[in-house]
C-alpha cells in the first residue's frame, strides 16, 4: 500500500513539464505587457539625486547607441530596482498581469484583482520568511530537493539545472533580497526573463 502523497517518477516528470510550459507562456505574456505599463511614477521618487539616476537609467535604456543595446552595471540596476516597493509594483499590475504572475508562482488565479494581490503578497511573505531562515541556517543545510523547491517557489529556473547552479541562483536571490533590499516582486518578474 502506498501513501496518498506518493508520486511516481513519471508523475513528477509530467508535473515538472507542465510547470515549465505554464511558466514559459506566462513569462512571454508578462514580457509583452510589462513593457506597456508604468510601475513607478517619476513624481513618487523622493530625492533629486534619485530622480536624476532614474531619469538617466531610462534615457540610457531607450537610446541605444549605433543600433546596439546598452549595457548596464550592477550598481545602476540595483539603484533603480531599490526605488520600487512590492506594494507599488503589485498595485500597478493589470488583471492579466496578476493572473500571469499567479500562474508563474504556481498559485491558482482565483478571485478579483484584490484577491490575486493578496495571494501574491501572502506567497511572497512566506518566501521572505523562508529567505531569512535559509540565510540564518545556511544553504548547505538544505537537501537537494529542498534547494530545488526553494528555487521553484521563487520562480528561479530549476529544471535541468545542476545542484551547484541551483545553489548559486539561490545565493544570488538571497543576496539581492536580504542584503541589497531588492523587492521580491521584481525578483520574481525578473525570473520570467531567464
């Protein structure tokens, strides 16, 4: 007799393939719609120095030189990313974007916009608490399955990736989230580009 939670290797593989397919579709949709929406109002930035950095970042972004795309330094990206707040980003996402983000995070997109925002916030809060525990205890204390599940729950590419790469990706996530204070919503949205 097998327990009710038993999954064969084939069932796990089918689940993984379905998750990969859903993530691919939702990330494509999010890429298209995020370009159209404005998630941060220029007027909501407090200091003049931050406004200049924000403006210069987007001038550089939208004015490629010699037909080539511009390359940004990590500092430039971090400076702009830190200007965003989880609530600001979530509150400015349209319903289709919220549904796509819910699917990408393996949440059931059920209810109105406020319900979706609540589900995403609740999931992100659990992830943030988990981040603190993992950071405190160390990634080395996690089993391979736990590392895999941690990456999957954060939207980080996990299938077909070596354990060392999973560990490195999780370290980057923890560093950006806990030390650099980059909002987790932006980290999840940036995961759609990988």
